[in-house]
C-alpha cells in the first residue's frame, strides 16, 4: 500500500515540477531558472555565472582532459580536479623508484611541477545559439540523410565564417536531439603540470568496493597548474611558459555546509537520455545492461583472482579492473534504480497520455501519430543487434591480443610503402606494444579470452561466427582453454618480443606471418563480419532512432508547454543546483549527509588493500592536529546533495550561494545512478569531497601549505 501511495505521489513530481532535476545551459539560466536559484539560496547575479563582458564563474571552470571537469583556485593557474581524473597523468609519471600513485606527489615549488604531454584543459570563451543558421534551408520533408548532409554543410559554413581568433577552436553541437544547435568557442591549454596528488590510499580510499557508494570516504582530488605563454595565451609546453593568470578563480570557503543549504555544480556532464521512449529503456534494462554486466562480471572475477594471487598482476591489472568495474557497477545500480522507479511503466503511462493528446487533433495525428509505433518497430529490429554487439564489444573484442592485432588492419597498403613511411608507423606500434605488454599477464588474459569465446558461442547464433571461429568450434569441441592455449602459442601478439621480431622482419616474411596468424585472422574476420552483417543495419536503425528522437522531443515539448525541458547532457558546460541532503536507501534506513575522518579510521584495515589508512593520517587523527580545517573538532570528508550530475561532472566545483568553493563533485550514490535515464528526487544524490578535507591533506598531511596560501580562503 505504501509503495502504491509513493508511486501516485511521485508521478507528478517526476514529470511536472522537476524538483532539483536538470542540467541548465548557462546562457539560458537567466531566462528560465535564475529566479528559482535565488529563491533557493543563490546570492549573486546571472552575469556572475556566465558573461562575455566581465569575468564570470565560467572562466574558472575547465573541461579537464577529455571527460572530467576542473576549477581554478588561484591567480597563478592552480587547478583542482579529482584523483581519478588525474589518475592517467599520475600513473604516467610513476616509476618503481617514484611511485606517485602509491605514495603521492607534491611539488614543493614551481620548478618541481611535472609536465604532461597528453593532457589539456579547455575553457569556454563564449557560446551562442546558432539554431537558425544550422537549420537554414531544411524543411520537414527532407530525408534524414539529406538533412544530415545539409546540416554538416551549414556547420562547416558557420565555422568558416566565424570571426573567432585563430587560437580558439569552435564546436557546434545539437541540443534537444537536433531541434536546437549551439556554437562553443573554446581555448585549449596544453601545458598543464602536475602539482600534487595524495597517495592512492587517500585519493582512491575505498577503491572499487566503495565506488558509486555512500557512505563514502574517498579523498578524490589532485592538483595541477595551467601554464601559458608570456602573453597569457595557450601554448605548447615550454620551459619558458609562465603560470596562467585566469580571468577568474574561485575563493575557497572553510565555512562548510548544513543540511538543506543551497549548492550548485558547474561543469561538463557527459551523457544523459531523459526523454527516451519506454522501448529504449526496455532495450537498455533487459538486453544491453544485463548482457554487458554478465560479460564484465566474468572478466572481473578472473582479474580479481589473479590480482589476489600475485602482487605483480595486481599492479598490471588494477587500472583495467577499475575501468571495467566502474561501469559494471553503474549499470547494476541503474537497472536496479529503474526497476525500483518502475521506469518502463511510468514512460508507458506518459506515452498513453501523449497518444491521447495526439489523437485529439488531426494535424497532430498526421505528424506525430506514428512516432510510438515506429519506435516500437525500430527497437524490436535493433534488439538482436544490440545483443550481438554486447558479446563483441564487451566480449571477444575486449581481448588485448585481438585489440592489438587491430594495429595491422591497414597492412595491405604497407606492402608498397617506403621505409621512411613505415618507420614512424612501426615506432608507434612498438611503443604501444611496450605499453601493452608491460601490463599483460598471458594466463590472466587467456582465461578471460577463453571464457569470452565460450560465451559468444553459447549466446550468439553461428551465422555470426567468422570462418575461423567455426573451425575452432569444430576442432576444439567447446574446450576453449585448449583452443586459446594453442592460438596464443602460435600468434605473434602474445609478447613484446614476438611483436618486435615480427616488425624487424616485416619486409621479408612479415605479410605471410600476419596472414597466417590466428589472432590476426580472427580480428580481421570479425571486423569483416561486423562491417558486412551488422553495421549497415545498426546504422540504418540508429539513423531512424535519431530522426524519431528529434520529432518526439519536439512533440513532448508541445504536449507539455508548461514544463521546462532541459537538454540532455552532451559534454558542454552546464549548471545544476540543489541542496545538501540525506536520503533513505531502503525501508528503515536513513543515511547521514556527511562523513568524517573518524569514519576513515573506522574502516582502517591494513589487510585490505582498499582500506589501508596511511600512518601519517592516523597520527594526525590521534593528535587531532586539524588546524583550521575541522568543524567542532571533526574533519568532514564528503557530503551528499541533490544536484543532478553525471559522468564528466567529476572534479566539478560545488559552490555555495556566494560562489565560493565548498568541494569537488566526484561520484553519485548507487541508488541514484539511474538519473541518467530518469531522475528520482528521493534517491538521486551527488557526492562531494569537502574542500576542507582537501586543504587538510594538502597542508597538514603533505606539508604543502604554500599551495593553500595561494588560494583565497573565506573563513
Ligand atoms: N564512479 C566514479 C566515476 O564514475 C569514480 C570512478 C573512478 N574510481 C574507480 N574506483 N573506478 O567516474
Ligand atoms: N565519477 C564520475 C565522473 O568521472 C562522476 C560520477 C557520475 O557519473 O555522476 O565523471
């Protein structure tokens, strides 16, 4: 009964008033959401958030790398982001002698800061609605293909005609599934140096066990600095570059938060899909997620067993394991959350009402009458392909040898290439080989590959087996361990040595060797099979889905003119706001909205890798040596709020009503991971790392107080 009531009450909230749901376009905030933000506790102006005429908060927020967010915290280009966002850079800088991942790293002055050739940060200079220019000359009668062609032509024209300075780059992206288009002018900085990172025992505390979970105690931050040329403009790395002077940086608040306090998150959310039809959710929750989860589980089990048995394998596979387990866990949570929300039924009810509305008007019936039946039919057609794709891309194609064989896909054209053209190609492949085999354990790999082949053959019909798989199937009669052991003894893709000697002899015997190599044959035949028997249909149906999405989005907006629709996340800068809030994960249980250092000490267990608290941290806790970072004698570590965030928001500044930095967004709670598809104000929480814990670690734990001194602290 209680459940039923909950459902009835929640329904209008989810679909009408939107609660704290939404990721808003900065230039539209003023028009739509600003009053509400003020009512809830924001004290500055809309121009303080985004402006092209004056320095504003957007000038202190960057896209960090390709999928995270970071923020400026000093007038010398000092930047904060998550530890898991800096992980790649920290790992690349780490050697056995200087294991910064394990021990942390702190530059005690600027000359010790480390450059990262592969890292960049991107500032938004300005954005503009270019819908009418992008859609110029397109009427409703053109085919989807003509439409796409015309749009790319228009986009190319707009880019060409834009008067932006050369140092900026321009991106034009669809919003609301192509009903609107916005142009983004970016400045990309390429000299970004590592300044500091806590040891993983702090920055990744709780590891994959606590990932996506609350209560949480992860000190998930790292510190970088942006460098510019002497004119303060972006430049390639140079020792002559100087710390970048940002137009704006965030003051840092030591005041903390209380429950119900206003918070906003400013960052680059990656992908959400809030306006999908029930058929899409059905495909996601009943086919895509379950199969992908099942396949990842097998790989995780094997990696885990081997990592537990060997410290060497642990180092080799911990990053791979973390990557695989991250979305595995997210999909599990997402499926569970969508089920609990009764998402498919909710969407169906919405669709029934929509269909009623469509029927009441003959013109509407003409344009929108077929959307839902067409969705139904196209998703039915997509379903078998989605399944096969799962067993390919989360299955057999995850094998590292098979992936490596992909480096040789253009080998035909190499036959005629001169040495001077081949050398750089081979140099790249040699470097990739070194990188791959450094972290490669053949028995772990083969156990996974064997099971992936088995699962493929158990689940996918033989018409999608390439020839070589058919012959393996026949020859080994289901004994995939033997099969993989034979293959891997024959292939050149099983060791760095073999790859190198193969490259050495490429001109003589190379082509023949490659054409006989079982892994290469498997790779090439799978690729051919995919390109011929799967991709054309997938492309055709996806293009149909794209077109339906655009029309359905427009239709939904007309159906509910009173509802404010925010565009799905697409890795462009957004504002989301909400409040500090706790939640009840299940009947009889309420989680507090914050965690503390005492909780870290509670979790301490030197025998469990994820919970091994560094001695220095325990010492500070024992002495209560907290400086000005404690609140009533307690160090707060993380807190939860109702800000609507997603992947990409990692590292985003979490700000109070005065625009001061309260912490760094780094995760969501497991019960709320379905918010990418359907937001539940009751369950969806973002997890913020309290900035006072960050400063405590920098200052007290690492002794890098000079970094705190660079910041503007509000006490
Ligand atoms: N769940 C967070 C996010 O989606 C953190 C991931 C990194 N941590 C990990 N243990 N894999 O990115
Ligand atoms: N950890 C995620 C990221 O890297 C943020 C968590 C989420 O998906 O909300 O962006």
